[in-house]
């Protein structure tokens, strides 16, 4: 057994450093905390409940989009929608509590545990996650165009959005090309890494099937629409009476602020990215910062709350969630050992 590398303590240092950076950001761009506290005393909780409900509908719609992708990627017997929804919610939890978009891999790991051929399932489910994310491009592009025409955006946001959309379009084109190179016989003669990549390409099957692709795009667009109205109702909860276009501005900016997850939730940076532009609409910075805190808490309440429920349902823990990205290499290693054993027996 190889000696254990004494690097576990450094795993504790990184979150502490990231939280320190988050604290600095809150101090640097922090508001008048008296104004923040005053804004919370006037919250209308009925609108908060409505926002939570809309966020939950958004999660259901997005999970339905991923389920549509999985149906085209995985042969029967396929996991049911509740299993897909459970894995999707665990992934949301992972994205909230762990930096680095670990939740995208965690949802694959959770669902692969329920499938008979785990190695093939890993590759195909990873491909379905990529396809699922590609369907964000259509509603995001429509949202950005609408917001720019109707309300405008800060220059820093427009630059970031143009770069992200250009990269996303290039990735979409590569995804469609990869999906067209369909291959179903991948066992035996291929190495484990290449086998995983081929299975992932099979997982992109929906990208060459127009009707299922349109269905998935509709579900994902519905999810974004629900989130747009969730932002608007959250604004009403904090007595920010602005039109839906301003809610669109907030939705775009909060997504720009979380493109690169520097620390859990990008706390502080997200609130500043929302509060600063809202000043041009007559919203005081303290009130806008409080709204940013409330909006993030509303969204996190769905991701964390529902995610914890399904995490417990799967018999897992947060610690297990942190280790899930390592399961794929372990599966590959076990498959490689199996292939070597077979070769030894054959020889």
C-alpha cells in the first residue's frame, strides 16, 4: 500500500484563505450595514415565498432538460425522473458549498451509482451534462439581447458576456461536431481514458436529434424564465419596484459575477455586482446590497435545502460529496485492472 501523502492539512487552508478573500471583498465593497439591516426589517415575506417557489420550478425545469439529454444518451433501462432530479439537486448543493463547480461531477457520480454499467454510465452522463449546459446558450443569448436593448448593461459586464458567449458558441459547435461522430462499439480494444471520451461523445447524442433537442431547449428556457420572475419577485420582497427589464439586468449580472467561482457563492463580489448597477435606477447601495444578500439566500435555500434532502436520501454526506470527483479515476483504474487481468488470463 503506497504511503499516504501528508497533504490533508492543506485542504483546510484553501477554504480558510478563500473565506478570508470573501471577507475582504465584503469589507472593501461593503455598504452601510445599518442601511442593510433596515432593508431586512421591511422585507415582505409573501414575495420571498413566491420567489422560492419560482426558483424551485426553475430547478424542476432544468432537471427535466437534463433528463431529456439522458434519455438520448443512455440505453434502457434508464433512471427515472426522480433519480435524475435527486442527482441534479445534489449537484446544486455541491456547487453552492464547494468551489470549482464540483456539483457538475457530483450529480454524475450520484446517478452513476444507480446504473448497472457504472464505467459506461460515467462517460455518457458526463456527455449529457455538457449537452445540458449547451442548452443554456439559447435563453442566455435571448436574455442578454433583450436586456441590452431594453435597459442596457455596464461595459465590464458586456465585455465579459461577449467573451463567454463567443466561447460558448465555439464549444457548442464542437459539441455538435463531436456528437455527429457517433460510435457504439467501444469495449475491449480501447484504453480506459479513450473509452471514457468515446462514451462521453455518445452522451452528446441529443445534439444530433432535432425534436429532443428542441424539447430540452424549451425546458431550459422555461427554467431561465422562472428564474427571471424569481429575481423580480425578490425585488418586490425588498421593496424595489422596478420593471421586469431591471430584473433581467440583475439576473445577467449575478451570472456574470459567478462565472468563475473564486470562493463559495462569491459572497461579497456578487452583492457588489448587483448593488452598484442598481444605483443608476435610484436604489441606494445599502438597500441593493441587502437585496443581493437576500437574493443569494433565496436561491441557496432551494439548492441547499432540496440538495440536503436528496443527499440524505442517497445516504451520502457533505464529506462524501467532496470526494465524488475522484470516483471517475477510480472507476477507470478498476476497469484497466480488469482489462489487464483478462489479457493475462488470455496469455
